[in-house]
């Protein structure tokens, strides 16, 4: 019997892959253009009260710090926090709680915050995988109230984000097994645990948000439009 090698990379298969890649890049570029255009033009969230308007950040008090990555034959090392004369952030941070989330590709968590009287500041760090991070300023007294800040997180370029009190946070995982570290400066309080729907962000990024996986709790969060936070804690 004569054996022949089968070449699976035929011209038609090659063209099919080229067309898939072209379509992906094409739609990604369109989404990026529309996202920037919409955000930069400022989109009123509540035309009647004009309470929230989303516009592109940065947000006052948010600090993004990139860290060096030291890969070698064994794996890699990256230091994400240090105190001393040159601390990791321009503010001191006392960790009260430290926890991690692990997420499948396409998971969206957000938009979350812990409000008064037990307001929390956080430091989040990408440990593994990649994600797009979203921050929205909901502090009434803030000069950047209503600003949306978008950060790209990847294990290849380790980074942390300091999130002050009153800034809501969420992210979408872009890879399976994305791990994010959370450090919080006060204890978790279920009565002060607040949040609003990720639709505030998703309307600007429809392709990225299509078919996202969300918890029942996140799906039932109120819209940002007209949102007001009322803690169930006794003041
Ligand atoms: Zn509380």
C-alpha cells in the first residue's frame, strides 16, 4: 500500500483562517473606534438629573503601578508591593483582608464597591492571565465624578491598581484561570456592600461584553442611571 502525507494546510483552509483573522481585527478596530468616540464625546447617563456622565478617566486618586518581571528557566518572579522610602504607591496602605478571585474566560465581575460608613480602599493585582479593568468614580465631591478609567491587565506586565474609597470596580477576564489578588484596608461589611450593573460599561464595548458570564447577584444590580447608595448599617 502506498502511503502519502496529507497536507492539511490547503489554500482553502489558509484563506478561511485569513478571513477569520481579518474579521476579528476589523470588528475589534470598529469597537475600539466607537468606544473612544462615545466616551470622549461624553455620554449622559441620566439626561434629567445629569447626575452621572461617563467620560474617559483618569480618576483622581487612582494609581496604576507597573512592576518589573524577572523570568528565568524556572519560571518568573515579580514583586508587587514594598514599603520604605519609595513605596509601591504614593499612599500608605494597611491590609486588613487579602483574597483572590479566579475567573474563566469571559467572566465579568462588577461594578462593586464598599460604601460608607465602612468605605473600603483596595489594591488589586493581576497574578495570572489577562483582563480589562474598569473603574468608575461615584464620589459626589470628586472632581472626576462620573469618570470611567479602563486599564489593561496582563501577567506579562505585572501591575497593581490602588482604588480609593468611593470608586467602583469591575473587570472582564480575557483568559481561562485569570487570577486577581485583592487587598482591602477594612473588613468586609455585607451591609455596606454596594454595586451597580455592568451595563454602564458594556454599552460601550458590545463585542467584548457579548456572552459574558455573570453571577446572579451581578445580573440583578441596579443601573448606574439614577443610582444612589444607601447602606443598611446603623449610622
Ligand atoms: Zn457597614
